[in-house]
C-alpha cells in the first residue's frame, strides 16, 4: 500500500513537471508571437516613415530647384519674377523640411523598440524567479 502512495506521488509529480514544461512552452510561443506581431507593426511604421522621408527629400529637392531658378532669374532680371520664384521656392523647401523631419522622428530607435514584448518578458522572468 505504501508503494501505491509513492507511485501516485511520483506520477503526480511527473504530471506537474510535465504541465510546467508545457506551460513554459506555451509561454515562450506566446511571447514569440507577440514579439513577431509587434515587430511587424513597427516595421510597417518604419516603412511609412521612410516613404515620408523620401517624399520630403523630393519636395525639398524641388524647392531647391525653384530657389535656384529664382536666383537665376534674379541675376537675369532683377525684377518681380525672381522674387516670386524665391518665395515659392522657400515655401517648398520649408514643406520638404517639415516632411523630412516628421519621417526622421518616426524612424527613431525608441519608436521601433518592442516595448510590450520587453515588459512581458520582464514580468515572466520575475514570475519564474518567484516560483522557483
């Protein structure tokens, strides 16, 4: 009869260890899935930021072309046409700078960090330490 109890305890302990191993596997799989989803979201955000950055660069380049045309018109005529070209060119350069700066801000390392995954991993590590 005492063998029966020790076998039951061993079987119960084996089931517990097996359950813990299964739970750890599920936890790791869940964390990997969360990290993958979060990184996908961050990657899409980086792509949008890159598009804004490239768009801002193109707009800035177009503004530079117009400013240079204004300088050329200034040298050629010294009358109203050059002033109009310089004003338009300056506005386009400012718009391009704002777009580029917005794109750069979206590409910061802080914006690309998988914060939820890191927080969950810290919680999981703390929980494992408490239970071991």
